[in-house]
C-alpha cells in the first residue's frame, strides 16, 4: 500500500515513463517502504524530495556503430543515466545485454542511489549500458564495440563526474578496452574514471570477488541475527557469472555447500558441492555454457529450461538477473525449508515472491543491501586511485567485511526504529532514502 501523499507521485512516474515497467517496479518498492518516513518528516514531501529523486538529473542515449569480423556494420544503442549526485559523483555499472533499454537502465540507476547511500561512502547513483549482445562475439569484436561505446561516453564521465564499472556482460576485459579508449581520446591517465580495472593498470584487489563475497557476508549476518550460520547449510545460487562465482567461493569458505548454479539455458545440480574452480574455468576462461559442467564433473547433472529454485536448500542466493525468482519459486523454496534469501542480483525477486518470503518469516536481504559490496569496493578502488596507493588483499577484504556488517546493522536498526523488526527491505529503503534526502535538503533546490 502506498501512503496517500505518495500515490500521486507514483502515478506521475508511471505516466511520465511509459512502458518502463522495471523502473515502475523499483520506484514502487521504495515508495511503499517510505510512507512512515513521510509521516515523521513531512518536510521531505513538502520540498518534493521524492519527485526529485524519481527524476534522473541527466539521461544520455547515443548511437554505437561498430563493425564485426566479417566487415558487417552494426548499430547498437548506448545509455547512461546520471540519476543522483547528492552524495558524490554518479557511480554504477554498465550492462551489455540484448534486453537493455531505458526502463532497465533506469531501474538499476534508481536502486543504485539507495544502495550507494547505504554503503556510507561518498558516491551518487547512476547506471548505463547497451543492447549489444556479447554472446558469441570474438575478442576483437568486443574491443571494437567497447571503443565505439567509449568514443561517445567519454564526454560524459570523469573521476569527479561519473564513474562507470561492470555489470552483466561487462567484466575486467571490457573495462580494459573502455579505459584504453578513454585514455587515448582524453590524453589523461585518469585511473579513477572507471572501476573494476585490472591490477596491472590501477585496479583494486578484491573488486572481482567483492559482490559475491559481500553477499555471503551479508547473509552470514542475517543468519547470525537468528542464531544460525552457514555451517552445514545447503545453498542454491542462480547464475554462473561474476557475482555467482564469488558468492559460491565465499559460501564454501564460510562452511555452506552450494549444490546448484545456473545460466540462461538451465541449471547444474551437484550434491557433492559445486566445484567453483571448474565453474571459473568454464565461465571466465573458456566462456562456455554451464551445461559443460555436468560433462566434466562425475555425479553432476544438467537440467535444461527449468527453474533452479526447485532444488532443495536452506539458503537461496539469486545472482543472475531481475525478476528471475517468482511467487511459485518462493513457495517451492519455503516448502523445502529455505530460511534465508540474499539477493546478489538487482531486483531478482518479484514483489509477490518477496511478500511470500516475508510472510513465511524467511530472512530476506534485498539487493540494495546484500549486493552493495561490489560498489563499495569500487569506492575503495577510487580511494586507492586518488591516493596512488594499492592495498593488500587481506586489508581490502577486511574493509569489505566491515562495510557489509555495517550495512546489515543499518538496515536492521532502521527496521526496528520504524517498528518493522527483521524487515530488511524497509530498513534498506528507509536508511538509503533518508541519507540522500537529508543531503538534498541541505544542498538547496537542485
Ligand atoms: P555476468 O554477466 O558475469 O553473469 C550474469 C549471469 O546471469 C550469467 O550466468 C547469465 O547467464 C545469467 N543471466 C543474465 N541474464 C539472464 C537472463 N535474462 N535470464 C537468465 N539468466 C541470465 O553478470 P554479473 O554476475 O556481474 O551480474 C549478475 C547480477 O548481479 C546482475 O543482476 C547485476 O546487476 C548484479 N550485480 C552485479 C555487480 C557486479 O559487481 N558485477 C554488483 C551488484 C549487482 P547467460 O550467460 O546464459 O546469459
Ligand atoms: O549493481 C551494482 O552495484 C554494480 N553493477 C556495481 C557498480 C559499481 O560501480 O561497482
């Protein structure tokens, strides 16, 4: 239910951003949480802070022409949405996936505002990407695409302006080509303009692992708050990309057993525990399909075109894409004894499924909080670049773990303060929102 003062705000967002269903969904979730804040702080509504937050400060759409290996010309669309810079330069990833359009970039950029605020670090919110499909493309094609993309994007970014990073379809390789082109066009070695860089040119240790490790740390905190731990728990992780791989690695280190992971063609079930090194080999080195896992690992099976959430587990960690875990999946997970869910992906759980989990008393960690370790470590990379420093793995991982504990504590305490103990969705949305809203009030009408 929406607060009476927020209903017209939401209606206006739907009207002015027609057809952008994912953006509507993300806005609605935040507005549903902040009703009690409006009662306590009517000045936010009086100053139209919510209307302002829902309108990006700047949106850029551009043509990305490139040539494939056979000489054929392709035209893709590039996006960068600079959503909110109250707390710092715009910060958020780039997604290359054929499903990308304005509505997806805006939902991601909107969520990024509150996620970044929750980290306690000085970063605003933004997101970008392209409808380019990297699947099956050669390394040279990826390079040419990245160069063309950056040939336009470079005018809009900078270490004090907007700092992109990776997301679906954009990892260390792509960040390298993007940085190379930025450096060439601008004639500046501006390390802090992109994060997720390789260690050889200004990258930070633990950034590759950060989102997955951070998500595992967050779930560990949720479990501890209930007197539980990962020890002896069966865990299912969806996806098999960057976030999924390092979630699995840390869950194993913390005593859990990941028994299944997936990609868009199906899932692999391995009761002995997923061999994470094999997944790295298949996905990071060979860039092949997860089905190959079952061919190389005795005892594992591949199941095509079915939901990974049918595999019994006590902890579920959706780490692929938006709306990948629906109401029926939630019902199946609850029936199988699931007690905790940590969103590694952004908005992977549908609103109905979130409700199911919360009504069943499942500890539910929303992406804004649970996957904040990635962007937080990006902010640590910016800090290292600004001071021309390079921290050790151990030190950086300690910083990450402490940040995730703090994010958990903020969500937990805020939910209690507003009379919704254990509701991490409310805690994350209210805490993230009030941080940004307070800064916006102090910055005047901007
Ligand atoms: P990757 O590109 O490394 O991996 C994405 C994984 O999700 C792949 O296994 C992919 O399968 C699967 N996937 C993507 N789209 C779909 C789809 N439409 N249907 C089914 N499966 C799909 O991306 P990341 O691991 O970086 O990102 C995963 C999620 O985590 C995203 O929601 C992202 O926004 C979020 N995230 C990422 C952060 C980061 O630092 N990278 C930080 C915080 C959140 P396939 O190969 O078959 O497409
Ligand atoms: O969704 C996210 O937080 C990311 N894709 C990471 C963003 C970043 O700037 O590191």
